[in-house]
């Protein structure tokens, strides 16, 4: 596939289908999977046997790498990031990695600068401060 | 990255499942069929979260099986080239190390580990800087960039690098 070759997340080339799709941050996935796992627990004695290996590995992974634990904080993170005209994918990378400096944020999401948006360093700085505040008050 | 997307699948159902539980049967069969599968295009299907709609069934000539087109929402994990993510180291050897990010395996070759990190064999093989301040071993958490993906029918495999700014170890199990 030629489309496969051109794929590059740094330039936000992830295919139309995924660009329009809803991205999920690790903490959001964690909420969804835990909820599903609890449902399974109610209906069967040995839920770990019921789920696929992919589910189990994903659940362990998102539990380990969730930056925000409580559902309110997760919602706030999305609200704050949504103010900055980010693509879904960029929003989630920032939410997952929680960069601390402007340089780090640009290194993690290079497309933030290249897409010709009015995203200056000051705005990025403000966004990162807002994010770290949520973490602090969680 | 995890995504929440809508997929479609034609489900074949045996006539013995027809009745008032038809929908439930269809949904549980769908979950059994698709959860845990992997395709190159959509990545790993982690969990079905909802049903958008179930179309009209079509009886197959000669068998009595009925095919239903089912649209469903699901959580998928799809790695992309150029994506930066965090992963857990699962194995270290002199060729490099393997790490896991959810269902996907990522290999980081020793050419893509910073030059100042040397391989140390022993009980716990690891990569360590000359001053010993940074160490990569099993269970370390690393931040890496995916630079290549290989897709086959049932698995996606990635090649990663930690030789770039802001990449590398984020959490060392020995110091916690």
C-alpha cells in the first residue's frame, strides 16, 4: 500500500480514517477498560479467562501509564487541551506524555509548529502550566 | 495510540440462535470474534464498546445461515511511524532491547540506543551509561519513537529508537 509508506505521525500523516477518528488518552482507555472489566466480573467468576490477551495487556499498560486517575481530572485535561485547536492525535500525545517544557512539547508533537497555526511558544507554555496544575490538584 | 472508531463486520449466525435473544447472541458472538484480533489497517481491537446498528439479515442460499451487517464501536490500538510513546522493557540482549506498549512489541536495536550506553551481560543484562547514572533493564520504563512498523496478518511489530531528544529511560525499577 502506498498510503502505508507515507505514514508519519510527526507530520500528522496518519490516514484520513484515523485523523477523523476519536483518539483516546491512556487515562481514558483505562476508565473504559476498567469499566468493562468490572462488568465482566459481575457475570463470571474468572474474568481474566474471558478476556483476550490484547485486552489484558492493554489494561496493564494503560494502568501503568495513566497520568491522571480520577475521571474529573481526565475530563479537565481534555477541556483544556481542546482550547488550543489541536488535532485529536496531538491532543492525546500531549495528554499521555505530559511534557514539562516548550522544547519538549515541540519535540513530542512536531506538527504543533509546522501546521501553520498561530501556536507560539507562549501559548504552549500556558497550556503546559494548565496541565501541570490539574496534576497538582488531582 | 488508542482510538475509538466505528467498524463494520458481516456476522454469520446459525439458525439455532434465532429467537428473542438474537441480538444478544449476535453481540456476544461479535465480541468473541473481534476482540483481540489485529489487522494492519486498524491495529489491535482491544474492546467492543457499543453497537451502532445491525442491518437487515440476509439468508444464505442452501445453508440457512443468516448474514447480518453489524456496525460497532470499539477501542483499537494502532501504532504509527513517528509516534512517540512510553513502553515497558521486556527483554535486553546485545542486539538491543524489546519493549511492550500495550499489545504491541517494539524492538530497539543497539544502533538506536545512545552511543554512550554500553551493553552489560550478567544476571540482569542491561545497557548502562559509562558513569552508571542511567540504566535500561527488564521492567524499565522508556519513552521511545516508532520509526518503522511491520504488519502481518495477525500481528504488528515495531522498530523504535531512543536516540533523540527527550527520549530514553523515564523510570528505572532499581531506583524506585
